[in-house]
C-alpha cells in the first residue's frame, strides 16, 4: 500500500517493529529459550529507545488531529507497550502480541483515516516535521 510521504517514515518503523515482534512471538512460542532471550536483549538495545521516540512523534504530531476515541486508543496502546517494554523479559509473548496489534491498527485504520481526512497542507506540514 502506498503511503502519503508524510507517513512513510513512521510506516517504515512499523514494518521493522512488526518483523521484530513476529520473530519474538515465534521464538518464544517455539520454546526456544535462547532465541527468545537473544531477541529480548536485541529489543533492549535496538528497539526500546526508538519505539519511545516513535510514540512521542505520533502523540505530538498525529494525536491532535484525531477524534477523542481514537486519541484515547492511541494513548492506551502506547501506555500498554511502554509498560511491556519496560520489562520485556517478564512477558515477551504479550509484548509481541501488543506490538503486532498496535502496528496493524495504525497501518490499517489510523493512517488510512489520516490520509483521507487531513487536508493536503496539513499532511505537507506533517511531512516536514516527521520526515
């Protein structure tokens, strides 16, 4: 699916996060303890900080344009993911599932809505800020 250029950087991050979450889900469900632990360490080193930055961008630049229900959902899912990311080894399967679900929500519902409802000048402004 072709994304508006304003959303492409976030969409690329979604792709990387989704791929990681699927690998984590597989490793942890296959009783591959070593693989699961390695992916959790990989998450701590390479995904946790960028994920928080990603959330901050969305909350700062996208959330003001959302209706109350969608805004509340976005914040609730971000908060859940922050809690799971703080202790990824505690429940890696929940982290994987929550991340997969959140990325799918944003890619399948949130981003198409933004592309359809935001005026072109606002999308251009977002592209400047997010790009």
